[in-house]
C-alpha cells in the first residue's frame, strides 16, 4: 500500500551500452553490433570467464528481472586473439593479493592492471587480472609488484593460460629499483622569479551573449623578454588584466627581478592587455615596447588602442602620435620586415569586434619608416588579409625561399590560411590542402621538423576532450543573423547530435536572447523534438552569414614540398585540452627539434565544463616525421596557461609560463 503511489509513476527502462576500446585510448559504441539485450533496469555488472574458455563474459544484475548473462564468443572466431590471466597467492594478511600491480610487456607495448575485486556499483569480480594479447603468442615479460614493494619478473610467458604468482617467490625491492632508475627531466618547476600575479575579474560575457560557446574575455596574460638597457641581462614585461597594471621587471646581476616604471603603465591599468612585444622600432639600438589590448570588455575608446613605448637609452616613454586613430580588440602582435628594407613592420591581429561575436574584425598591417613612425597599409599591402576572419595567431616564415617572409594565420571559425609575400602585397595561397582546416585555432609554431628543407608547422586547437565533435560531414556552425528582427545580430551555434543538427544553446539560453521561442515552444519536450528549420525561419537560416568548424584536433601539418600540406593529428595525450602556445627546442639533444605545449581554457560554456586536463606536455621528434609523448613527472603547468617565453638568468635558461589569474610558472631547462 505504501508503494502504490510509486508503482503508479511512469517508468523508463534504458539500454545498456557496450563500448569497444580502439587501442588508442578512444572508444566506439558497438552496442547494436555486439549484442541486442533490449531495455532494462540494470544496477550492477561484472566481467568473468564463466566457461573457462579464455574470454570474459558479462553478468548484469537487473531489478525485478532475471540477471542478464552475455556469453563472449571472441575465442571462437576465426582470427581469435590470445590472452593470459594472473591469479595471486598473497601473504597471510592479504591472501588474495588485493592491490597487487601487474605490468605485461610485449613487442614494445605495456599493459597495466591492479588486482581489485570491487568494480562499479555493488559489483565484485574474481581476484584475477586478465590481459588480452591480440595475436601475440607470448609475453616478453610480466612484472608483478606486491603491496609493500616486493616484486618479481617472469620472462617469456606463454599465452592462453592462467598463471599463479606467489608472494613468497618475489625477492626484488621495487622502491629501490624506482630510485635507481630515476633520471632528471628536461624541465623542472622552480620558485617564480617575479613578484606578479595576474588578476582579471570574471566578466559578464555569457550574460551579455548567452548563445556563445566560449568567452573572449580573460585571454591574458602574455609576456615578452628583451634586454631593454643593453646591460647583457634579459628583462621581462608581463601583461596585466583589466584594472591591473602590466609590469616591467629589470634583471639584476644577482638574477633577481625588480619592477620599474610602475607609474608609466599604471596610466593604462584599466586596459586588459592581451599581447606585448619588444623590438627596435626606431633603429636606435634599444628595444622599444608595443602593447595591445582587448578582452571584449570595451566597445571602443582608448582601452582598445595599441600603445608604443619608445626606448631611449633604457628609458621608456609612451608615444602620443602612433596608432592614435586605431581601435581594435587585439589578439596578437608580430613584427616582420615586409620589404627587406631593414625596418621592422607590424601585424596586429584581432579575433572579434567587441560585443559582436559573429562579426568579422579587421586585421591591421603597419609599415615602419625606420624612425618608429607607422603607416596603416592594411588596405593595400594587406588587402587580402584584412578581413580574412577571427584571427588569434600569426607566424612568419619564408615558405617559398624567395627571401621574403610569408605569413601563416589561424583563428576561430576559419581555416589555417597562408599569405605569400611578393614584396608588394600579401597574396592568398591556394591549393595547399588547408582550405577545410576550419577550427578554433589558438596558436602556431613553424619549423622544418623533418629536416627535408621546407617549413612544417604545428597548430594548437580546441582538442578532442569535450562532447563537441566536428567534421566536414557534421560541422559545428555559427549562424549570424537577426533572427528576432530587433536590429541585432544573433550568433546561433549548431552542432550534430546523433546525426541531427541541433542548437548548442539550451532552451533557457536561447530564450534569453530570442524570447519569441518561449511562445513558439511551450515545453522543453517540444523544443527538444524541433528541427533547426522549425526553430528558425528557413529564409533566415539561408540568408545568415555562417562559419563552420571541421577540425577540433591539435595538428601537425607536414610540408609536402610542393606548396601543399599533409595533416597529422598529434598524439592522443596532446588532445586532452586546448593548446594555447607552443615552444620549440631540442630537449634531448638529438639534433631534431621537439615541442613543448601548454593550454587549458576556463572561459567556456557551463554545458562543457572547463578545459583543464593539460599540465604541459613535451613531444619528442621521432626523427621520422612525427612526434611521441615524453612523460615527465618533474614539471607541472596547471591552470589556463596562455603563453611561453624564454629568459636567461645567470647562464641558465628558463621558461616563463603566463597563467590567467595566477602567478607565472617558471620552468628550468635541463640541457643534460
């Protein structure tokens, strides 16, 4: 009687899912292919070899129904795979050997398992570990590490049987072995050398534009390094957040850094500085400083104007004449001698127009007269580049060996794009296999990684560690149109879910900006069933200005030598988060350049959660045209890392990793 009300409630049984391990840390849904169990109320499941044939069967507990037993027929297939299982005889206080670690080595591969019986909710398995070996008929070795540190190694272990290991037979000391094998890493954390902590208050961007998948605020900080007073010591400038002064730190002979010119930079503390660069603008032998701002906080005004600080014998003075008529939400600075005339010209990129997510911003190219006076040549020399898209990064290199530096640009909702420099203008390169590389790109690094005489590049993207997927067949799309006829452009983002194009924003988010949908769809159920054309008028969709994303992976683009590039996804551990900056160095001294990657992004929709899995990663050049992950426990770069800079202190090289809303991370470079 007490349960009569509960019995009357509607019920919904669900399908149990099976996922196949693809062998590269990704999984494929094979539920329909491997079994058809129907719907049930299941609350526990285990794997166990019920028929002792060497493959693992599945037992699932169901509520108010018989248990479900799935017989595994893998061992009976024509191309059957091999296995080995391990049973444990532990000491008196742990007879089942719970917590024992087992590593199986075969043909350069390693499998690792721990002996634990508890698996999932209210489920327990036998105290046996099971390894699938594929077509391998024996293990090279099997390493067994007991709780407490005793271990033994079994060699040339034959496949397709169960072996029993005994605690009493283990004679090695794994702790001593670990200490003996420990080596220093390529990078190591040290105490930060700067008394600086980036501070950037949380913005209201998602309230202002509820339909966007990620924010464009809090993009700092960046840092830049130069010897500003020509004393042979490198100094550091680091960008501040909104309402925080940027800082210039002078290195002393003892290797300490002292802040100078606080008043000079405090004048512009309201700005959110997004990039900075030292270069000799006026040719007097001292490095001048260019600082740009953005952050999508201000629609217009002085807060969006580039600032040039001219250096006279180590003394910086803010120029009042340069860039005074330019306002942009800047994303990066690069300097280049466009015409080989000995003067350093400037490219300032932009990734958005403030408060207008879906509108294309302008990119600015400036010519230097050699005296630190800059002329805007964006509509002439940079005409094809000017409205290319929402650019976040640009790198220069001589791609065709004509003595002039060309530019590779990347950004959001756009392909990686190359412009060739003929000394008179930048010309869009076509036929390079990059036209469909549209992504949410953050960074680029150019180098001849395979030593074949041409420039390859690595590009940092969003990564593959969210529920969002993108391809040419099922892209992420940005539809920019005035969907509610209020005179304002609405950025509607769509993606594909189970083969159906659907808005990224939830109903609650959509009606904040498009209230008419509340009347059109009274319930969440009706909204969930609606197609895109039912949500928005077809003519609005057709007339919208749309951009697409086909690629979310972090990639290496190999130059084929004929002007085209071949795309390679970076190793899987490089895909666990975004890549915001890339450093190039030969960490293992083998003559081939390796890369160091940093990333993460916290300023994204709550639907996705933070991109926070990266702790910094080194990819070693395999000398065959690709990279392999180097696992280094000696450094950690957590948080939203934005930028990598190099600084030398007392003949030792360090990386400065600029972290959003935190102190910078300093890594010592070990060259041994």
